[in-house]
C-alpha cells in the first residue's frame, strides 16, 4: 500500500530476495508514483525542478551506502551538491573569514567552539550508525544551542540547519540536531542529486519492478482473514473492490496510514499505537521560481545557500545542476513552524515573501520572474523529539508481530526521514518478508 | 616582496596603467626549483554599480599578464569564489579581492603552488622515464650477454622509479588532505584550485604510471640478477671441469710415469 519510494523499493527488494515467484500488487491513491520524490516541469518553459526531496545523502566517506550503490547500478549520473554560504541580514557569510569580518571575532570564536563540541559529541562513525540507533539522549537540541552564548553566532548556526531539521530545535533530539549540523562536513557525508531530476530514480525502480501497479486506487480498509491473510478494500473511479492477500506492507505517510480503516480490535489497536508512537510531525514547504535567465550567475556558489529568512531556509540554485542553463530556477526550502504557518497562506503571499527574502546583491528577481510553483509538505516527515525512546528496528516494522506476522510497515519516518532511511526500511521488510514467504 | 618597479626581466613590462597602483608582486620559490610570480591586487573602493565592471577589468588584465608565460598552452584558469578571484597559471598567478581577504588568498595560492609544482615535476620525470619503457620492457623478460653493458643504466632507471614512487607517497597525503572545517577562505580556495586543476586525478595517473615504471625495472633487475648469477655458476662449472681435466691429466701422467719406470 503506497507507491512512494517505500512501496516501490520494498517491491523491488522483495522480488530480488524471494526464492519463489510472488504476485505483488502496489496500490497508489494518487495518479503518479514516487511520493516525495517529484521532479515536475514548469508550464511556461520545459524546465524541470525538484518539488520534493532535493538531495540524496552520500555516506561513502564513512561506510557502505546502499542508495549510492543502487543509483550506480541503475547507471544514473549524479551531480555533487554543496554550499557553505549563510546569508544574514543581507550579508553573505561563506567561511570563518567572513564570519569574523561580518559578525565579529567573538562570534567566530563562538561558532568554532560549537563546531568543536559538535565534532566531539558525534564522530563520523557514530553519525553513520545513528540510523540504526535512534536518539536515546534525553533533552532537546535547544540545550546544545544554548551553549552558543553569542546571539549572532547562534542565529548563524540556527539559520544553517533549520530547513534540514524541518522542525524547531526544542522539538527534536540532540542527536538529530547535531546530525543536521554535521552533515555540512564532508567527512561525515556528502550531498548529491541525480542529474536530470531525482525522479529518474523512481523511473528506474518502476522499470525493474514486476508488480501490478494500480494508480488512483486508495485502500480504505484492511481486515485480517481467518486463513492468516488479509482482505483489502480499495476504491477507485471504477468503484470499490475487495481482494485477498497473503501479506501486506503499509508504505504510507503516517497521516495517510491513520486514515485507513483497520478491521478487528487487535489490528486497529496495533496500528493506532504505531501511529501514536511515531506521530512527531515535521514540515516542509517548497517554493520554486522560474526566471528568464539565471541572473544571479556567479553569486551563488555550490548549488545552494542558506537564508536567515523564515527562521532559516535553504535557497537552491537549481540551474547549477545543468551545464548551460537558459533559464534560471531558484527553490526555497522552508522547514519547521515557518513551513507549517506559511503553508496556510495563499500562493501569491508566499511567493512575495520568498522574493523579498533574496539579498539585494543577488539581483532583481521580480524583473526576471516567469512562473512560480508551491508544494506544501505539511507533516510529511518526522521530527525525532529529544528523549524519545524508539522501538527496536524489528518492532518498528511490525506493529503486531505475534498476531499478524505478515503485516509490515515501512517508511522514512521509521528512520531519519531521508531517502536513505526509507531504503534501509524497505530492505529490512523485504528480507524479512521473503524469509517468511519461503 | 618586490614592487612593481622590480618585476623580473622575464615578465612583460607592467606599468602603473596596466595594474592598479596598490598592486604588489611577489616571487615564490617552488619545490621544483622554479618561481611563481604572484600579483596581489586589492579591489579598489568603487560604488556598487561599478563593482562588476571593475572586477571584470582587473580579471582581464591579470589574465593577460598570466597568459604571457603559458606559451600557447592552456589559458590561465580564472577561479571566482565568494567575491574573490584567483587567476592561475603554472608560473604566474594573481589574487583579486578586498584587502582583508588578500593574506588568506595569498597563503592558499602559495600552498597550492608548491604541491602543484611538485606534482608537475614528477609528471615530467615520469614522461621522460616512460620513453625508455618500450626498449627496456623486453629486458624485464629476458636478459642476455649483449645487454650486459646496460646494467648500470637499468639500475639508474630503477632508482629513479623508486624515487618517483617515494615522492608520490609523500605528496599524496598533502593533496588528499581535507579542507579545514568550519571552512576558511584559504581552505575553500585551495579546494577549488585542486578541483579545477584536476590535481587528484593527475596524482592517480602519476601513481599508476610510476607503478608501471617500478614493475618494469623491478623485472629488469630480477632478470639481470638471474643472468649474472647463472653466468657465475657457468664459470664456476667450467673452472671445476678444467680442474677435473687437469687432475685427470696429472693422474694419467703419473700413471704413465709409474708404468714406464
């Protein structure tokens, strides 16, 4: 259930791991596959942009990276992404030299001290292993940020990580907060995207999955049957239909999972408990603007920069992903409360605020503007709150292992809300399911 | 440090009209024995509207100046980074930025130039070594009497191959060393220069080529040692045979003398 990366990857891995032929059906309520990986095109020019996941994480500096291996196996070209600039009050701070000049030497020392503390708290190996050992430390990330006594230095660090966190520092754990700070260090991980659009990854998976894919078909009810299987009731434009299955993998965002009716007290209670346990919503909002030319050329280095607007947001230069772009594309990634709050406003209001957030030295954006798109990802990811004790990896994927051993859950929210996390989750479920089905 | 009036004679004349008066020039001795001429050009204070044109003009002048030593080869690299510019060629470089950025930029260029010069020197020596590989490779398979006079020459080339490998081993950590974090301007510039000049890829190729040289001349050394050893054994065997023959002759003479007496 679910045609996003979780459902598709589970189907692919299951197909590879199974020792006997399986009949797999993928139900997708929407009219497209890919979920949060979405690379649509503007209507006024044939230019694509990332509307969902903007970047993939490369863990190869530290250890194995199954997602990188999968991308390489599919032969998809990749482009490295990077960016060290934080824009504060209109001034670009790209390094410690800028930091000292613009915010003062005290701020520079404060940032250096915080950086030292962050590195001392989490090594690259611990960072790499943190997906399997979700945060156990009590206290929120705010406690760590409180170590930065210099107000401007603190705002600099907060602006740098806010959009990646997708939540507020007091709503997330120390480990997750530090992860989002340390991810800017190449010894911990690197960022990349798939050249031509991240959705090419979905296309590559779909081309290899041997399954009956039913688009625009929403599963509204799941009921356990006496023969240890499940009966699914699905709605589509053709009407409502029920079908029996041996095993079910729930690969849905949490808010959609909560909307499914689970028949039977035990099943309903198990899923209710699962949803409650992982209900730590975090939010994104993406604003993307198409311009007649990349008027900022040479002024954004490395593919993105951070703005202090919206409590800290990321500004992607999507044109940098192409060698000779004719048009310019800028993408704002808002996170946390700002994303949730702005998502309730109308598009024109959001676009105006986004354009106002650009520093003057970048150029006159309104003069070059052709088209804008807004994508609201409210409660689309998980915040991983401080002190939260997550269940074991097995328990995360099986809401009721004794009563319903062939009912599995997969998703990015079970790990760290990344595509790398959902791949780990899908791999875990597929391996287990293949063993169960013999 | 030298001033505009002390520009080395190899450089085309530089006058105050060509470079802004505040420009300084330095000559940095490099590891390969050469010298890098570095122009340090502070950005003059101009209003925002004229900023881009001023920068473009300075970059153009610095590029022309650096081009004078490339002898029709690759044009100088222009590396823009966070409002600064580095113009880079192997013998001449220029840094353009606000006065407070120039020391960090100068340090980055000096550091990078040393490593790049060392790599370039190694590459040159490897190319020169590879010229002999075609002729010498056969001797890594079979060595004979006619080739004996080339023993010292081959030993010299083996020593050169090992020396190149040793220099690469020393150079590699400096080239692969990650830039400091949190980032500094010098670190970022060093990294950018490293990427644009493809130093990492060049190092990998140099290691492979040096490895080939080492394998060929290690093979030659083995064959020479085998040949010399087998020749020594053959000589020894002939000496033994000769001694045996002498002994047999002496015995025969002795027997004959005994018999006839």
